């Protein structure tokens, strides 16, 4: 019995330590942590508080609280996987990880934990600004739902980042992520409502996973464009599984 329990405890410790040091590593990397944690609150402060009239336009502040939350959590997930996996794969770090006596999923789960931790921090920063400066009021259940949406919503973008990381090289990965991240955020209605854009963008928005996550977040604050919650969840699940399977197939082929 002791022989059965001991490996299980050791495996859990491996998962914990891998996640802990991955989070600490990126929290100590200014080029990663500063844009990830500062850009969403700064954008919200500018567009959700100052340019929208602060407390006089609560609807805009609620909309942007949800949409900038999604925009914010996308960054750490995409860059944390897309860039770091590309660099580590190129430098042979993935080969080293495979040779180590550790659970095979610990590497990916650690990066997922990192993305979720950043999602929590970003959500709390935006919520603080929304309450203190924009006068946003939500029910406790809405705040918790928004946090859950942002934390779990990081997973599709972790899978997308992983796909980028296994195909792009270390130098090209940042450019690829930016070419996907910023246009997808804009075309998904995360920076401003889709109604402010030409009709063609509204019709094409559903092709982006960020649109579906944004609609779920907006549904929490009562500002979504309609549509079934199950449909949005289903699309995100399909995107997540597809991205992960494609990335896994690439890793298997590359050895």
C-alpha cells in the first residue's frame, strides 16, 4: 500500500513544483509580466473610465469590464504558450523535459496554471478599477461568474498558443502571436462593440474563439448580443480540442 501511495504523492509534488516555478519564472520576467498585467487595466482606465465619462456611463464600463477581461487573459495564455514553447522547443528544453523522471503532463499543466494565475490577477485589477473609479455594481454571483469565465476561458488560448509554439520558431513566434492576438481581439468586439463596425465584421465575428468567450463574459454582465450559452461553450470546446490535437500531432511527428 505504501508503494502505491508514495508515487502518487511524488507525482502531485512534481505537478505542484513545476507549476510553482513556471509561475515564478514568468512573474520575474518584466518583458512578460508588465505588458500582461498593465495593458488591460490601462486600456480600461482610458476607455472604460476616462473616455466613457466614468460614473455617468455605467453601461459602457460594464461592457468593457467584461470585454477587456477577456482581452487581458488572452495575452498570457497566447504568449505564455506560443512564445515560451517555441523558444524551449528550439533550444532542446522539451527534449530535456521528456528525459526527466517527471509526469509527462506536468510541463503543459504548469503553463496552464500560469495562464490561470494571470487571469485571476487581471480580473481582480479590472474589478478594482471598475468598482472604485467607474462605479460598476454587480451581484456577488456575477463577480464570481466573471472570474470563472476568465480563468477557465484561458484554456482555448493556451491550446492556440501551444499550436503556435510547436509550429513557429523562437524568433517568429512573437510576431505570429501578435498577428493573431490583436486582430482577433478587435474583430471579436473586445475593444468596442461590434455594432460600431461595418456589418461584415459582425457576420464574421463568430469564427473567432475570442468572440464566443467575450459573449459569455458579456452575458454575465447583461450586455451580450444574445445567442445560446451552450453554443458558445460548444464552439470554445471544439476550438480547444482541435488546437490541442493539432499541436500534439505536430509534437509526435517532430519527436
